[in-house]
C-alpha cells in the first residue's frame, strides 16, 4: 500500500499549493489539465493520429520548390527598451520561400536562427534582407546577442506544415528538437539521442514516452519516468516552460545508413509529434583487437568551480580498441571513492562527441559522451569519482596508461540537507535547530546538527489533507527560547465527513525536542469546504503580535468585506485576544483585499510586514502590508493606481512570464533590503531588492536558485534554508548572489 499512498499524497500536494496561483475559473488547476491515461498504444501498434504534426522519413534530400517571384515579406524589429523582438512569434509555412527584413534599433543587435541559416550582426539603425525557405516544421528560437531581461521570452520562428493553420499547429501539435547527434553523424552502437519535446504555443505537453523506429521496427524507447531521472534544461526551451527533455538510448542497430523516426506520445496515448534522425552506424569490429583500460575526461563541472544545484556533469569515456563500439557499457558517478562513498547515479551514455572521434581518429568513438544531472549533494566541497563498466562483461574497467582515477572537485553554494515529505513551513531556532511542518502528515519534525530527529516534535492527528489543506503554518514565539513555544496553523478534519471543518492555531511548549502542553490559541477560523484558498501562514511582528493569513476561501467577494475574516491579514495578541490598536479594536482584521497569501515576512530593521499574493493565472504580487489598507482583490489586480486601494510593490507571472505562485518569504539580518521568496510553479528562489527608506519600490529582481518551492527561512547559523515537496536545501546567501552576478557578466 505504500506506493498508492505516496502517489495520493503527491497529487493532493500538487492541488494544494498549485492553486495558490490558479484555482479560479480563469485557469484550470494543474491536476485538471493532465490528460487521462486511456488506452496508451503498445509499441507495436501505435495510434494513427488525425493531427497535422508529423513528418515522414526522407532518405534522400528533398526536392526544393521553385522560388516564388514575389515571396511574402516578413518585417521583424529588434528593440532595446526592453530588448526584444517584434513580433514575438513569427510563423512561416513549410517549403515556402519568404523574405525576412530585420531592422535594428539604436544599438547593435545579433539576429541568429541557425536552423534557417541566419546569422547576422546588425549595426544601429541597420537592417538585413534575407530569403529563407524552411524545409521542416519546428520551433526555432531567435537569438539576440544582447542579454535579455528575465521577464522577456526569447522570440521564436515557428514553421508549420504547408496548408495547416498556425492556430491548429500551436494548439494541437508538438515539436521534437534533436540536440545530438547532428544529421548524418557516424556512430558506433550503443548511442543516445538527446532532444526535447515542446508545443509551439508554450502550453504544457504531458509526454508519456518517446519512441525510435527504423525500418518499421522499434529500436528504442524512453518513458516519462526516465524524463525525470535524466532531465536537463536546454536553452532553446528555457523560455518556454512546456518542454520535456529526454535521452533516448539506442542499444543496437545494424551497420549502415539509417533514418530513425522519433515519435512522441501524450499520456492519453495520442501521437503528438514526430521527427527524423538520419545517421550512419559503423561496424562494431572496425577497431581491431581488444585492449583493456579506458580513457576519459570530465568537461563539466570545471575543477574548483563554485556552483549551485542542480549540477550538470558532462564528459566522455572510451575503451580504445574495443570490438564493441566505444567499449563502455555504463559510467557510474559517486560522491567519494566507491569503497566508502555514496553512489549518485548512472550517467546517460552514448551522446555524440565528434571531438573524441577526431582525437582518436575513429568515427565509431563519436558516441562516447555522457551526461547527468545531480541534485542530491551537500553544500561545500564535493569530489566526484567516475567509474567505467565494460560493455560486454559489465565489470569495472581500470584507467589506461597508469592514468589516475577520473575525479573532479568543485564547491557548492547550496546543497541538499535532507529528504522530507512536503516540508511546507520552516522555523529556525536561535540554537541552530530547524523545525519543519509536513503538509499532509500533521507532523512537526526537528533538524538538528544536519540530521532529522527520528521522533516527531509533535503530530496533529486531526489535520486534513483535502486539496489545499493540511498543516500550513509554523512560527516560534518572538521571545524564544525564554518563552519556549512553537505555534502552528492547520486545517482541522471533520471526524464524521473527513472534510475540512475549520482552521486552527495551536501552541506547543518545547521540552527537549518534544512538543508538550498542546494549547488552542485560535479556533473556528474560516476555511473552504472545497479545500481551496485557505491561506494558513503565521508570523510574529517586532511588535510581538501574531499575524496570520486567511485566503478568500474561494468566495472572492468576501475579500472586500471588512466585517468578514476571509481574504485578510489578521492580527492578534499571543493569547489569541484582539489588540486594542487594531484598525477596528473589535476585529482581528488588519488589512483586506487578498486572494491567497502564502508568505509572510517581517523586515528586521523596520518591522514592516510583507506578504506574497497568489493571483489567478498571473498577477502574483508582493505587498507591503499596512494597517487598515485594501489591496484590491478581486476588484483590482497588479498596479492600477486605483483610488482607495494599495498597489503591489512587485508583480510576477504576467505574460510573457509564466505564473510563479509565490509561497514562503523571509529577510536576512545581513541584507534587510532583500526580500527572498519561493515560487511553487517554477521552484525559483527569488530575491526582490527593495528601495530604502520606505521599501515600497523595487530596485531589481533576482533568481538565486531552482530549489525553493514551499518555504524559506534564515537560520541562526548563517545559512538560508528552503524547501521543495521532497527535500530541504541550504545555501550561503553571499555565494548565491555571487553566482547570480557572475552569470550576468
């Protein structure tokens, strides 16, 4: 029963936090957008599609059509403020000639679309005039040599099949882009095809598998489970978070020329994209006798480089003289020596490396590359050890020519602390311990000296896990440890219906890592019977008051009613009573007009309160919360300058950005002008640099990590701690800022 329970918990968690940024009728929730598993085709009987998405193998070069005497002219402008391409997406028709006129602004621009043979530098005020005739459908990025701001999508040229409407292609069809090997490469088996599947419109593709076919026979397949294990983000698709990257292993092919047909299937069994890969397979015995020992090299990471997670590892390995292609069956990666270290992963092997083939003078060794992505490493210095296994016997192969063991040492600015089950809220104690709340189990755990204590600090037996519910908030008493109390906020389960019954704030006394004296501080707080938009964050201000967020409980008009608690930030005394200096001394309502606040952070030098706000399919906000103010929802979203309403100081997730669903937030004492927040949809740890002295405007926005989805806090040990649904990570803020600045150079 363990696997079904974990699967259910995962789906519940996805529905919970994802609707922080979705959940209204404007945008379907992610769980609802996943295509159902209905009748996936077998490998020998693929579904025949009724979609205009596909190409047929071309063994011979295609016959180019005659040039049109008056090709259609497409005007493209390169703009500087902001740096972008207009129009954002250019649509061309396959096998049709076009005239592209590209105009520069008042700066030098680069305009490059390599698959279409375009590579130009345009001086200020200049233009290029080029004829193009795309031969294959696809999505081809327009590269601008000037660095684009984070908020700008890379523009694209989309080539649709001849006679197919662009809207049909964008809405129905995917595109497979092959990154390696290049067309007509000479390879020795086994080898791997590296590629990505994306949709032209940028909407999500839920790919079930990618198959490779040759002469009517399936010769390789990779499933969605393997996508996750070997996922590498490619720059071509980084701007469109709709792609699935894959490594498709081809173990055996007869020597000679082949034109592989790749097919990508959706989770409901529909074939959504195809492409072709022409290549030549060399005889496996072309290199003579077998000589034991391997040679190899690590290209990434660089020696003594400072990195953040995930770490991309890339290199090559061959057994010179092997009768079986490269002679390598597998490359293992270990953290430390194999005798005493930790096995991390087996790299994807067989990627195209023309430089290795040239170095050895043997074309069959072109398929000697390997690549892996590592995310299970601690912060600090890491030394990776690489071990090669023989293709025929599976035995470990020693380095050749007395070559030292293949290793690489580097440093990590961030690293994984521990695996954890939906650590939705974090609370750092002054003594270095970290408390964390498990969303679905009701358990509060303690991380001490790098280890999770086996016994929970406390377990809330009556917590519900219905959609966006569970154990949601955690905070230590402002005078801890003098007042050794831990506060928690959660949604209570109705014992009879098993549905949500109320939200509640409770308090525990910390007695030797055990929570005692369970005390209810606040009861009967609003909740959504549907399970959506409960809020659930708690924080203590420097005024010693308890602040908490209540979502609009999926009834948006309640957010504009100051007599109601939903859609508000509430303020209480530590015992649950109402402070006399609240905007209304008879009400806990401190500010109204919120949709679903899932992050509260108090600025240490000023005491200002900031909240992260989740909008409907965009309009994700950061608000500076002030007493008695109205923050607009649902009447106003984003910056509107409407009278009587307070605008956000930062907005994320509006087109062309994707929704971020901001969650936990924190400040550090060392850099109190930098608000840090997580994003559930993209797992980004963002930094928002605020302008003194009122901190109501933003100097800059930063992306510091890709491992922050649920909560972030600053520990007394000087580390940032942040969490994803499966783990807790930590990092030095200065190192993350250094890496960000370095990447911007």
